[in-house]
């Protein structure tokens, strides 16, 4: 309902409209003005205590005007008018009191009601433009098709476009005063500002007249750069500072590698996503942010001699390929910006798309826009459009009526365009730009393809024609279905675009056999999984590995004192760890031929047990063994303490017991009962 009653200029809390749409529109409007030497002013308005000052009577009047039924309106009025508040004085509630206006922040209904109230301001601005009192910005390269953009709203974030003259600003003040009188929402001019576009000599006079401040481009709008030049590094400074601020608050040396990995994936990596959804990240900025991330992961500081034990490119691979699934920022940026091309092809009525169409034009029946020969300027679309060829190669068309699909050029029958599959016939075709609808006919009983050529085919070309017709017959033998043509994303099963699928395509696959399930699908703590992941790559800081990094060490296993301390020896062959393997196999009641390498152990650890609980324990065993071994090794080196042989076994059982609580819902049993249960259910499995 909301999208039907709200104007296209509103972008908040409406399904199908995004916060970035408003930023794209604003930047494209500024870019158009600068390139055409049109002067203008952006008015950034601050609404004072937006939710708190809304008039209830005005809310009811708006709902009635929009056609909401009286019963529904009475429900809404009851919800907003029965609110009671209390103030804490010296820590104690002082009683409750009612209010006479305002919407409660945090109430699920409040955002909906607020944008309905703001629709009144939107209508007032539209009416002022229709009456010639405000002009707005005309965007487009053809006067007859120019699109008027007068304002953008995202909840209470208001941006109004007008001419650099006192008359426009005077009428705008009248509009704002009228809106205040009706709704109770007052624009705080002291916190509002005018942003000049182009050289406006009397800007100080205009700000004095409007009684507000003045800003300059580049500025910020909805948390994104406004009017910033293409690939400007300066606009990314807030993202870099946000990174550094988060890192300063996290004591990485106090965190395990599992904790650092969790923070990196859940928080740090997501910080630049908002910017990258609309702007191309400079290579130097991406490298700087990724350096901060990998230094945090490996707890490396400027003053430390820290090591990155695994290459960052390897870390950025999918988990199935042996990485940690941290996508490279530049690849993520490419995928996020390509999503705009998918939206352009599917959101025909969106305001942002109309702006792009008016400014650049369309081709291929509106599936994508035309290119631009102008410089990037401060617009966003040219950088987005540069991904078009990659996008085209990954989409195909679902033909319905065939009106919007080229017969030869588009991918609709098979995995390639017909001009690629039958190049000789394409060169002979008379109508190379024909649509599927142009060459197809259906009389209700049989189908016919009317493909004409510039000359009669030679004998050796007849076979190609037969192959083409046979290919088309296999594609559809019952006529075209009804409806309109659709675009299909080829990398997903449902045909819808996803950033994840494009990232995976750009990352590629190295087709390595990696035991991803044995590590990351277990219920072990992330810090233990991280250790096992590194061990499977042979990148754990054992003494053998440290010697390769020019450390002077004896390289003798501190557990058995017989062999060099390599990863495979410490985790597979050492007699101390062998005792844990023997204990685990004895509990599970199985015989097992142990592999020689850590990765091989994980790859072969695929025994499927009937009992889910026992199977969960089975997946925990290698991780628990290696985690306990690593902890004991470090205890001996750094604390100069060692567990006795039997205590070491009990330490392993206690760790396995502790981790298993996740599998049985936290039910408490003794350690002895836990071991008995494993042995008993292993027999049944």
C-alpha cells in the first residue's frame, strides 16, 4: 500500500526503494549541472525533533486524505494517543503523564506514519514547482525528455533542489512555514545549509536571506559522499578512520585468532560495504583496508615482528577452496556495483532509473542504458556502466512474447547468442537486429521461424540452417508462452541476481580437495577450528617453521624430545598425540590406519555414524586432540610446566566433554558417564 500512496521522491521504509537510490540521484543531478554549466543550490534541511513534534490531528487528516478506512484510522489514533511517559528522578519513577503530540521512536508503526506525514511536504514542493514558484533541476540531454528533480526525502533527511535566487528561497520558506503550521514539524534553519553548485557569487547573501549556513561540495548526504570526484581517495577517509577507531578499541593481543576472525568477518569487513555499493574503491584504499584487516588477524603491530602465516590471497578464497571466506574488497565492490545493472533491467518505474534514462538514454529495449563519452565527473553511473560487458555475459533471457529480445544478439536459446553459435548464418542474415517476435509465428497448431538471408544459401550452408531450425525446435515446440520477456541471472538456480554468486564466479575455484566440513562444520570453538585450518596448510608456528623465518632454534619436539617439531610430527606422529588417537579410537570402538599428514587425516575423517550425537563427537575428536596438543606444547615452552601422561589424556577428555555440551543441549552428566555413553552408543552405531 505504501508505495502506491508515496511519491517517487521518498525512499525510506518502502519495499523496493533503497537509501542509495537517493544518493545516486543527487550525485547524477549535481554531475549534470556541473557538465552543462547550470547553476543551482542544494538545500539540506534539518527537521527539529522530527518524531516528537508530529501533530496527531494532521496524521489523521493525512490518513483520511489517502483513503484509509475510518476503522483503521481509529486503531492508529488509539495506538498513538494512549502512550504514557514517566521520568526517573533520583532513580525512581515519578508517575506517568500523557502527551498531546508526537510519535514514539521504536514503535514499528512510527516510521510508516512519519513518512506519510512527510508526503505532505513532498506534495507541497511538487505543487510549488507546478506553479512555477520553484524550478528544481532539469536532468537530461533532450529538452523534450528532461526530468524535473525538485527534492529527495529519506525520512527526515530532506534535500531540495532550487535556483540560486532569493525568489526560490523565499517561496521555499513559505512552503516550510505552511508545512510547519499543518504538521507541527519545524525546520531548524540554524542547522540547515545551502550547498552551491557552480560559482555563485552571492551565496553569502542567499544564506543570510535564508538564515542558514553554507557548505561546499564535496559534502555528505545519507552517510555517502555528495559531489565527490570519481575515485577520489579523500572521500574514503571516513571509512579508513572508522576502521582505525574500531581497531583501537579492540585489544587484538587479548583475543584469540578465532575471536579476531569473528570480529573481522562480522564487523570490520562490513564497514566499507555501504560506500562500495555505489562508489568504486581506489586500489590504494582497498590495499590499505585489507592490510589493516590482515594485521589485525595476525595481531601484527608496527613495533612487532609479527608474521602473516598464510598468504592473504589464500585467506580470501572460499572455505571450500581452503580459505576463510573473506572476500577481497575490490571483487566485492565489483559485484555490488554490478547489482545496479540488474536493478536497471528490472525496476522500470523507479525514479533513479528514470534519471539515468533521461540523462544517458537506453538501448536493447530498455534492458540497459547507453554509455557516455563524457568524463566521469561526480556522477556514479559511468563507473557502474563499465561493468556492463561482464553483466551481459552472465545473463540470459526468458522469452515470453519475444518483443524485447534480439534473435541473433541476445542469449536466449542456449548458453551463447545465436550469432556466436552460427556465425556464418549471422553474416548472411538480412535482419540482424530482428527480435524473436519478428521471426516467429504460431498458428495454434504449428510454429514457424521466418529467418531471411541476403542471398540463397550454398549447399554447405544448408546443414547449418537445418541445425539452427532443429536447435530452435528443441528449444520450444509449443509456441511462445504469454507474458513479457524476463532477464535471468545464470549463476543462481532461481534466476535472480546475487552478489555472492558473482563474487564466487570472479574468485574462481582452484578445485582443491579441502576438508571444509571436517573443520568448519564441527561444533568446536572457532579458535580451535582456526588452529586446525592453519595446521592443514602446514602454517602453524612450530619450531621447524620458525627456523624457516630465520629464528635460531634447536627444533626439537618439546613433547617427546625425539624428532624435529614439524606440523605433521606434532599433530600426527608424536607419541604423546598418538596416545590420544589410540584413546579416541578405543572409545569409539574402531580400528583406524592413521594418515601421515594433518590434511590427509581430515580428508579421511568421513566416517558416518547413525547416531547424530556420536557423529558430532566423532567430528570433534581430531580438533580436540590437536587443540589439547597445541595448548600443552605452549604450556611447556612458555610456562615451563608439563602435564603428566595420564593428566594429558584427562585434559583431552575434559576438552571433548566440554565441547560436547553443545551437542546434547547443555545437559549435565559426569565425565565418566560421558565416556560410557560414547562407548555404548558407538557400539549401536
